[in-house]
C-alpha cells in the first residue's frame, strides 16, 4: 500500500473479515444461490431460444382454433439443446461447404453429423393466464409448465418401425406432443406410455436442458461417446453380415479354382509323380524309350557308347579299335 511491492487491496477478498457476514454477496451461501440462479437462467434460455441464432423459439400451436401442439419447426440434439430447423439446416450446409469454423456452425458440435441426429419437438401448449395471447409449454399429463426449464422434461423419440407403410394410427401419433415432464414419466411408467407415445425405450428419451451440476450433462455426453464408438445393434449386425458374406465369397472363389478340371488334373498328376504330361504323349515317350534301349542292348558299339556299365578293355581290344575311335 506504500509502494513497497505489497498487495493492493482493490479486491474485497484481500481484506480481513470481508465477506464473512451472511448478508454479503461473497458469503458461500449466497454464492450457491447465485450459482442456482445462473443454472436456472441457463435452463430457461435453453428451452426458449435457439442454440445457434439465439432467437426466441416459436411454440404457437399449428391450428389456431383449438390446437394444442406447438413448436413444429423446432428440433433437439442428443445433448438436450433446441434449434430452429431452418437454422440447423443452414449450419449443416455451411459446414459441408467448408465453413466449419464459423460462429453459426460451432454450436452444433461434432456429434451432429446431419439432420438424422436431430429430432423433432412437439410441445403441448396452453394459453398464458395473463391474457396477452401468448402460449407456454406444459406437460400434457401433469399440466405443469416445462417451458421455463425449472421442471425436468424429456423428449420421447419413437423407435423406427420395420413396416414402412404408414396408416392413420402412426399419423395420429406423429401429431401428438412428445415432451413430457419427469414426474409424468415416473408416475405413468414406461409401459403406461407406450400406447400413446410409443414404441420407445428408456435410452430413447432425451433430457432437455440438462443441468451442468450433478454430473447429469457429463453422463449424457459420455453415453453419446460410447454410442458413437460401439454403434447401434443394427449397425453391428450389418457389419457382421457383410463380413460373413465376404468370407463366404472368398471361400467360394477358392473352391471354384480347386474344382476346375485343369487344376484338379494337375494336382492328381503331381500326387502320382508323373508331372503334367498327358497320357497320350506319355505312351509315345515310353515306346520310344523302349525301342532305344533294345537297340543299344543288341549293338556292342551302341552299348559301349551309351551303356552305363562299360567293361575294361584289354591292350589287344584297344589296338583293334584304335582306328575305329579316330574315325
């Protein structure tokens, strides 16, 4: 404080006893309250604004006269964030064109690879009580307000049916709201919700605006990472079938090569030790060999020239055959 290099107490934390009173803003209890307020404000913004543009989400009902389903143009990601469908599609197009570092594409995250990773949201909306003509999102079962983020809510993602033919029942289900409060899910149970909101499983439920505290958001993110690494069961089955099909194709090629007539004949000849010479040519060679052997055995001159075992000659025989060898 005297210019001697000490600490300048411009912050209250450097003062002795500062922030110890419960009515001050630096008290731990007030810091916890402030964190809760910040978390509640973050949840409210997540449920009411687009994560890309920051614009307010429109949850007005589709049919003005008696309609109760709103937010048709809203989609949600597995992390529980809400987007306008047009903004999400525009951000994906910008990313595909190479503008991945743009501020409008950053909120999507790398876990969103296309529109298939975004799920449609249909809120059950009711008019506001102040009479201003607005609407609020509410749970269709309990009636509690879920649009402000104070109450935990889940987005129900229906499982894809194997039968691609649509009928009136599936169309009616697609028009029903698919956002329920956590209390409604616990009271009704998953089995009790299948008739109106199913078919779906517990893993198909997306927590909207999950809190950062308590490890809820970290658990959702780790679950998404495991799903990306392992893949869905259907994708695993497809990979196994493809691997098996390729193995069967290789075995069929090998068996077709082995079973061809030329290869099989060559293998048999090698096993018999006769080479790859045909039978007709082999017979002619044997006849010629036998003819030469008989001629050599009958002629003494040929036997001396081509015979394997030559007898030692005497001096007299060498003298007699001297001029014959020189010719």
